[in-house]
């Protein structure tokens, strides 16, 4: 099988190493890194659980891979675990945010097999060996400083990073956040519609109140005017009636010779 242009280191060490002579050299266990330049120089395999010796392979010895094995050409360099422990590495280094607070551990990385260039790192919130745990993608540009066992970053939290692989728990949390955001948006829109409807009702009620008030005032003015007109007409009628009576009385008096 052809070697991919991008390789996840954990996939590399999960394969057993087989050389061109057909010898099984055991599974990979550790990277051989050059942390200052973010490069992978090779990796280490363990030929047997009962031996303290370790075998170091250069990256350019990698020639192919299958589903369970990687194929190498040439012989490895023999070393031991105590010597390898002094090799500089960033694996399992603590990640610190811009406030100096520990936010995770470096669990894995993606590299180019032809040059060994590390493209980006993967960060775990807790123990990277826990199966199914989440991974966040840490770009090299976020790294401010690095020391054996520690990496300083310009991050505030892991949520500032894109997630590379989410666990079931993380997926549930992300979905819960999405559902909560959608619910808040729906609630906000419903509140805006309700407020708008209430304002329309208030404005309509105020308009109707003004119209009723104007109508009441107009009716009152009309009633008062009608009452005044009736009073004036009554007074005029009374005066006319009185004058008519007086006139009739005068005429009868003038016409009556006995008066």
C-alpha cells in the first residue's frame, strides 16, 4: 500500500515493523522527534516485551504499509529505554494557556512522511491513553514557547481550537450547546414578535380611546347645544305666548264697550 502524504503518528505506531528480510521487529512505541523545528526524525519499536533493548528507525527507512504492518528497509539502531528517555519530545507534554493554566496534554500529531514535517498537533483534555477521548487540533502558530514536558500557547481554552475527533460526551455537549443556542434564538424571535404585537395593541387601544373621547366630547357639546337651543326656543315660545295673550286681552278690551 502506498504511503499517504499525511500520516497520523498514532496510526504509524499501531503497526508492527517488518524489515526487508521478513523479520518482525514489534510494534512502534515512541517518536524520535526534533521539537525545536517540529520535525519527526523516526520512531522506536519494541521487538519483545521481555527485552530491555529498543530499535530506532529513521523515517526515510519507511517504504510501505499494509493494514497491520509497516515495511522498512535496512537495519535499526539498537538502544535502551534509559537512553531514549533522554531524547527530547513533546509527546504527553502539558499544554498551558495564556494565563499559565494547564488545559490539556499533547496526544498526537500529523506529519508528512517524506520530510518528517509536523503539520499540527492533537491535544487531549485528560489522559490521552483513555480510548474514545476527544482531540483538538493545535496549530504550530499557537505555540509561544516549548520546554521538555510543557508547551505555552496563546489560547484561553481548548474551545478556541477546532475539534479533530469528538467523543460521545463531547458530541452531546456540542449538540446541547447548539440546541440551547437555537432555543435562545427562537425565544428571542418569539419575544420580539410578542412585543411588536403588544405595541400594536396598545397603540390601537390608545387610538380607540382617543376616538371614543372625542366622540364623547362631541356628543356632550351637541347635547349641551341642543339643551341650550331648547331653552332658548322655550323662552321665545313663552314670550310669544305671553305677548299674544296680552294682545288678545287688549283687543277684547278695546272691542268691549262695557269695559
